[in-house]
């Protein structure tokens, strides 16, 4: 057993590894990450995960539900640290797995992978508490600066791989629970001419906004990214926050000098911080910093970059995932019972492999103008949407509390005044 | 269209096994199971209810956004409740998320900005000239002066401005046995990682009296800290209720200075800034009101 495998085993049992070893692993990780572009190319099949926030035992639950590394190919969209009690073990385990299985593990940067934010929201304090000095925090922050800003998933199939139960060819979305039992399925809607109303937007009623489609995740109406069956799907862009008004093509993300602390300004900041919202075009957050973007922005961006879907994290959603804007963007959230008190479920998104093998080459790899002859901006009113990949959401709950080795969280009766 | 929208899947999954909120395994009760999630304690003529459930789902959130006219905080416990009822008269005061958020400034008349807003705007002047519209201005710090939703008693009993009563702190400082204790959060926002805004309620019941503290704690890093407290005191023997509302505020820099001057090291200052109990005495009182109601 190598030192690295021993470190992985130790971290899997939620025990920190010695400072000297952290230093070594961070060094190796940096050498690996420095070779990665700002936008990493990942081939399907892949399981896409959202925020973890130091909830180590729930990450173990995620691996149990989604399959262990290296059997399953993972893509984590940032926010590994802060808030939870085990940011250190969480981040170091993911990092060790990255070093051990670089092709099976993709880590991109979230807004919490930053010196400034970790000082306020827990990771810094945790390092001090567990090591008595800030050294380990510093090693980790140096790694943060090298994390990629996004990923492009290629070769995702428009049909689902067979799970525990056989799947029809026209199933676009499947939602299953943590034991793999199918909770609901949604067929790919047939293209219908002139549908003023359109099929309902997403399994959790995203774009539609009406409140009558609730219940278990995915019990709402059908998903929809249109298109005909049999085509390879467009690429999927994964990013922590969202889009930036400074970025109109994926290539522009590739030009950013990312090896720095997350700045307050510029495209890099936006990619890690912005949120989709039910607005037209771009908007300013009432907070005085941060952009919001509407459905038109996503659709134009996806069209221009030959994408079928943007997967992002960053926002808590009770159901674990939320598709918006005619399934052109999805929020994936992977921290169940967030902060140990929200009681939400979490989800991961599985994209299966297009076994025809044509998908990887037949399309533009997320670069502008490679497959459409450089067609410009989508005309207003045009409703062209790339054929979306088939999506399987695995929804899971928090790890049982007794597996955590920490006392049950009961309110402490105090004589408050 | 409907036929297209029907799930293809297997029959609906069996009802999840629901753990009660007191279970050591975290519960995920269906919001329909409101009763199962409600703890009730009766003391003298009064009944105290506390309900704790997970954050609201997409549907109820959309509904709440609609009813309120502002986007709700990301952690919204729409089903949670604290309620005190005087049973003989049916007078009650309750605290819930809708009531609290309904008292948030929905127009953003005095819009707060994050500490680095100026830098953020300045560095974007060239590129984002066109993006001028602030989306739905409202008080995104979720500061509220909510002090409960009151329901009049059968004999017209209502809370009315103070009659010389004040909450007997000395009696509440005694370590009397606690017959009931609960803590319920109504909402929480991380303010997009610029601090915290949390509305939480704590209740403790003793043989002869009880205290409920409902607190809005809002810290906007680098800008301002606010604590709006509503205390409800019930005297079971003498059948009266006092409600005290106190609004406090301090600029962040001034608070920071006070904490440093008290001899704290930088790391301890960070920790203190997360604890409203430490900050409370350092804030300036902006408003204070007392109401009472008497039964029989």
C-alpha cells in the first residue's frame, strides 16, 4: 500500500493526515492542476456534484449512492469547504482521490475556495483547531488557486444507461432515490409545432413558477429540451456559479489568468458567484455586487457555444436539483440537511456515455463556431434548443446521524434572557 | 400536453418512514405531517406549541414569493411555528416565517450594499454600462421588526402599550427547573456570503413563568450589525403577558473597534462577530416598546 493509498484510507475514516503529508499532497495536486486548462474536458459517463461544504459523512453517502471512486467518474463543482464540521477531511480526501485517479476525478473551483471566504466561514478555524497552526490552511489555499474554473462534458448520451431497472429509449429524465429505486421518469417531449404553451418546464416546476407541482422531487411535469431522438447531444458546461456578461464564448473562459485568489472583479468572479433568475437579460443583484441572468442569456450562450445544458451549483435547492429555463440550466446541490439543520435532500446528476462514439467528434466541443459555420447570435424569438442529454438524478438524504461519531444534535436548554 | 407530462415511472413510492424531530436520525417528515412535528406543552392556562420541519420545497417557496412579493431567503422554514395560547380566552401570539418576512421592507427604500460594492461597480464601469437595472430592489438583509402575529381573545383581550410592567429579569435568572425548552428557526440567509441574517425563536417554560425570545440577528460584514429582539414573558400565576420589543444596531467598524478594545485577538474578534449574545450589549438601542395583556 502506497503512502497515498494509506492517506486515502485514513481520510475515508474521517481522520486528518499529518501536516507534512498534507504539504506533499498539495504539492503534487498543484503540479497536476497546473497542467489543466481553465475549462477541463471530461468525457461521459460522469456524475456531476454540487456543493459539499465540509459535510464529510454526507460525501461518503454520496459515494455510496453514486458509486465509489474510481468505479464512477466524478465532477465536483466546488464549495468543498466551509460551514460543515469536516471541511479539512472532505477537501483532502477529494484532493487525494484527484492525485490518485486524475482521470476519474475533476474538481472545479467554487466561491468558497478562497482565502477571504474560508477565513470567515469556518475552514480556517477548523485548520487551526485541528493542527494548531494555519499552515495546512495555507497549503490548501495555494491549491485552490490552481483549480479549474469550469468543465465541458462531451459524449453524453441522449438515452439513459440501464440502471437497476430497464429504461425506455425516450426517457429524458429519471429521478431515483438513494437505493436506486426509480421515483419518476419523464419522456422526451415530441417536438410539437406551434405550441404556445409548451410542455411544462422541468421536474420541479422551475421555469414555470407555479406552485402546484410539488411533492417528491421529479413528481412534476415532463422535462424538455426538445430535439429529435438519435442525435448526439450538445456539450454540457459545468461551472460553480453561472455566466458573466464578459464571457460570450467558452473560449473566453480559457483566456482568464486563473492562478490567483478569487477577485472581486471580472469574469472569474462572475463565473463563481452569479445566479440565474426569472428576468430578461442581465441584472444587478440588489446587494450591490453580483450579476443575475435570465433565460434569454442562457439560451443565447448555449446556442452560440453548441451547448445543450449548463450545470451549476452555488444555490441551495430543497429537492437537490432544479432545472430552469426549458432545461437549459440546472442547479445541482449535493449537501443534504445543509448546515445540519435544513432537512433538504441532495442530488447528483449522472450523464451516461453515448456508445455510438460519434458524439465526441461530431460536435464543437464547446468552442464557438466549429460546427455551425460561425453562425452568429441567435435571432430574437428563435427557439432553437440543443438536444439535451438524458439525465439521471440520484437523490439522497443525509447520512444517519449515528454514523457520524458525533453526538446527536439536540437543542441545548439554556437560561437565555 | 397533459399526457406528455405524466410520469412514466413506477407507482408512487411508499410513504417514507418518518422520524420524529426528536429522533437521533435527522428527520425528513412530509410537511403534511405537521402534527407529528409539533411539540405541545401545557402549563396552567397556557399552551405552548413549537413546530420544526425541514426547509420549504420549490412549490411552497414559489407560493411564498408570490404572497410576499419578494424573494425569500434561501433557508426558509415555511412550516415552522412557535405559538402561545391562553386557552380560556383563546388569545394567542404566534411567530412564523411569513409573518416575519412580511415585515421586511419590500421596496428597498434604504437599500444596504455589500462592503465591496463600490469596488465591484467601479471595476465594471466600461463593460457593464448597459446593465443598470437592479433586480427587484428590496431589503435583502431581511431585517424585520416582526414581533409576532396576535389573535384577540374571546373577551377582546389584546396586547396594549405598557402599564408600568417590565420583564422580571431577576426571576428569570434563577435556575428553576426547565419543564419545556425548544429552539425554532424561521429563516436564515447567508447574504451571498456577506454575513448572516437569521430569525430564530427560543422558548423556556418553568412552573410559574415562561420566556420566549424571538431574535433577528443580521450581520452584514464590513457594514452593519442589527439585533431585533421580541421577548414574550408569561406569568402563569398572575395571568398576564408582557411583550418587549428592542431594536439595536451598530456600524460594523465601531463594533469591531469595541471588540478589539476589549482585548480580543483578531481570531477571537471573528468568533465574537458570529455570536449575537456577545454582540448584544455592544449595540446601540434604536427602539424599545413594551405591551401587556392581562387575563381574568
